[in-house]
C-alpha cells in the first residue's frame, strides 16, 4: 500500500507540475497577446490622430479655396489643379496684357514715332464696334491721330467699299510687327506708295 500511495502522489505531483507549466505558458501567451493588442491600439490611435490632422488640413485648404472662389468677381481668374483631394489647389490664371494678345497675332500698338503711309493696313484696337477690324490708313498728317477706313471686304485693295473714315488716336491702331531681320522699321514704307 505505501508504495502505491507514494507512486500515486508522485504521479499527482508530476501532473500538477505539468498543469502549472501549462498555465504559466498560457499566461505568457496571454500577456504577449495583450501587449500586441495594446501596441495595436496605440498604433491605431496614433493613425487616427494623424488622419484627423490631415483631414483638418484638407478641410482648411478646401475652405480657403471656397472663400477665394466665392470672393472672385466672376472673372474666372483661377483654375482648380490636382488629381486628388490631397493635391487640389488653386492656380491663378495668367491674365494676358493687351500687348501680349497683340504679339500672339503678330501685331504691336503703333508707337508715337511710327510713320504711317496712305494705304497701309492696320488693325483697330480701340474699344467699340470696329475693334479687331483691319483698316487702310487714309491720312496721317496729325502727329496725334491717324485717319483710317475699316475694311469690310477682305479682297479690298483700297477704301473702295465706301466706309466713312475714322479718326483715331495713334495708340488705337496696331501695326504688323515684322521681325528685325526682315529689314523693316517704323520708318520703312512697305505699302503701295513706296513703289510708286
């Protein structure tokens, strides 16, 4: 009997030790899992804070864009640029000066020293119904003005279409802007009078 009781006690103690080691192992695993959960929670909270900050910046940018567009006088001076909300921004459009627009068409405003000649083709740039029309120079005796006749027929070679002459300020007409290497200047006449 005593041997059996001792043997049973030893088996019981071994079993208890194995159970204790198993519980200890599970406790260590639970602690490791808890630590991972805490780290994940902290990481998620940090990412949420970063997202809130980012969202706040985007809202501020959108608010700023909205205010700028709301206060724009309707002249459409802005373009929305960007492929995503993060890249979205306002870009102020370059407003071209009248000189730049004329230069794109190969023209420039007549200078105060430009020598007009009768029959020269010019473009009217004065505000009004004739703006943008070609015209023939009729007279340029006055140093401040030039008399022109608007061209309504693109095949006209003079003022034969009978339009009334217009007296314009020299700055209200544009002349063709020939490159310097062509040999023309404000003093060079390239029209019909120069060949007569």
